C-alpha cells in the first residue's frame, strides 16, 4: 500500500509540474509579445479634448481582432470602439473595443445622449431609432455606454445605431447587463481587457422589425473577453439566447473556440498561435472572479 501511495503522489507531482511549465510558457510568450511594438502601429497616447483624459492606443489592432464572417459588411472606426456592420441584417456583425482600468467610472453621463443613425453607412442601411419603436425589443448596446464614460465623443459614438441590436428586455436589462458589469470589474483588476461581441443568427430568414429599415432580430448573442495581463493571461466566451428566460453567467460561459465555431469568426489571430490556442480553450469563471 505504501508503494502505491508513493507512486500516486509521484504522478500528481509530475502533473503539477507539467501544468506549471505550460503556464510559464504562456506567460513568457505574452510578456514577449506585449514588449514588442505592433507592426504598423505606434503605441502613442491621444488627448481627449473634451475631458482631458488620456487613452493609450491598444496593443492589438481593433480592426483586426476578428477575421472571417460575411462579405456584405462595412467596418467603421468610432471613438473607443470598432463596429462591423452587416448590410443584410442591418445590425453589427461584431463590435470590438479595449477597456482599461483608467476608463472605468468616467464623468460622462449617458442621459445626455440619444440614439442616432450612423452617417458612415449608406442610406439604405442607416437604421434609425424609430425602427425599433413599439417592436417589443430594446435598443441593446453592443459596446455599452458605461464603458465609454471616459470621453464625450466616445459616449456620443456608442449611441450610433450601428452599435445596436434588438434585444429582449430581460436580457438587455438584466443578464447581458450583469456580464457588462463583470467586464468592467475585470478591466479594473486586470488593467485592460479586449472585448468582442455581437449577434448570432441561426436562420437565414430571421424575424425583422422596422418600417423604414428592416432590422433582423438575433437568435442569440456572443461575447469573448481576453486579458493579456502578464501575470495571468486568460480568455473566456459567453453565449446568451435572445429569449425571455433566466440565464446565468455560469450557464452562458463557453470557450472562445466554441464561440468561433458558432459564429464562423476567428478572434485574436494577432496573438502567437501557441498562446492563442491555450487562451481560447479556457472556460473557467473562477480565474476571473
């Protein structure tokens, strides 16, 4: 019995050592990557004229955080976030942004802003707030207003309808909102996080709302979150049904790999492949809270 016990302990120690080695390699890779200047991008700081805040340019190119998807799209860079609009559905296909510790709890209030058409879009795809009127769906922010409180321009831009999807009220106001709150808490602790979210359509003929512009109602929503904190890099994904039902973060959590399979999108491909493979296979909320 003693001999068997010693062997068991030996196997456990070996497994622990292997796990530690993998963690060490990933952390080292992330540190090396973050120390390098991104190709074609300067890590400069830009002054926000409205409130004097400073925003450091993201280490990852927001326009290149996502690859794949549909062809009938338009990528638009707004202050603080990037939106990729799907012409077929008149909703964003995805929206991406970096959220940093310094941007949390800004002074800009959302009550001073209204939903507006995005003038960057063709008139046929320039959704208006009235397209949602009496539809039974909320105007659901993809990049939330609370994440843009660091800048008046960023707050203004996040109310473009190109950042909005039809969401059932309980999802928008409760379960999706809880995830957004968690992301702000994670950004404060991690220093910065990268977020990509958007709608999921499981049918080529989804329900549509709107009179002037036909807006497709998503069947579900995804969100993927990445932290490149050099001490503990990690990633996680989430999937929420666009239905009037209870949904918890625990039941909604997925690996980023799973979200990629559901959306046919490729996230965070700027990372070294070995780092990307490890981070996108994670699904452990305990690492975040």
